[in-house]
């Protein structure tokens, strides 16, 4: 069974630009969650999608948004990038959502310059 | 905000020894999970323990959960060099909170050959 795939693996963007990250969950998993990892704040929950609907949302500004498609693939978008958005963005898929074990992708490392 | 707090922040032991990491959290939980991360890569799910369980084993891993003390421990027996990684506990709050998984800052484990 293929694992969680995140693309791209690395990305360099300029302040003010926007970026879209992609996540393909494990086949059959309908829940996709996104997390931001930085040295200062650690791992922080962004949002969770289940069957194309945002079911839970963390405490991030509106510049961070996401969506999920009918095949459960998910995208995360960050608009008007700031230097502080530089981080490792991790996607996790799960069968049942937040109460079940989550399987993480390798992440996308975003650098904002 | 961080709910889980791992202790110690860093641990260095000799290969073959046992490693114990602790995690404390603040709210009532549905479950607690332990993850491993190698060098800023994706997280690998190790074990999930539900709030009504006290102990769980998986190979060389033993996890305990004390909900009255809001704490958990992860024991890795007969450590190997390949166990060198950061270990995180993650909780899913009970009561329908929209927090996603809440991670601690992690314990960085170094196994000396």
C-alpha cells in the first residue's frame, strides 16, 4: 500500500508570493490533516479535511487555506507569504479522522526569502 | 499551544540500554500517540494508546498511560543506533475540540554505538 505522498519536497518562495502544497493520502483514507513544524513553535495543527469538508481548524490566519478533492487528495494554500511561514509542512492521512492513528508524509520544506 | 510536554528534552545512552521518555498533557484525551521523526523528515507512527488503556506493547516499545496524572511514558528496550531520532507524544482532546493532534516539543534521543 503506498504511503502518504507530498509534493513538492522542497520549495523556495519570495515574500508576498503564494504557494500551493499537495498531499495524496493512503488509498481509502478520507481524512487529511495538515501541520506546520518550526523549530520555535514545534508541530502545530492547521486543519483537517474529511470527505471534502473542513472539519477542524487550528489557530492560523486566513492566509492559510486548504481543500480536499473527491479522490481525497488535498491541497494547502498559503497566500501573501511571510518569512515566518518558512517551515516543514506535514500532511497526515487517517481512516477515521483525528481519533485514529495518523500516517504522515515526508513533508514539504518551504523556505520564504 | 502545546499540550504535551516531553521529558527529557534530550537523552543520550549507549546502544543496548533502555530509553525512557515521559509525556505530560493538560486536558482530558481520547487517546495518546507516540511518533518518531528522523532529521526533519516525516513522522512515523509508533503506537496509539486509548484513554481506557493503561499499557500497550509493540515489539521493543512499551507505552504506559496514567490518565489520573495526565502522563504517559515510552520505553524503548535494547536500543539500537537506528533508534536515534526525535520522539513526540501527541494527544487528541476529548469533548470534540477542534485542536487536531496536539504535539509536545519532543525528546531527542541519541544512541551511542
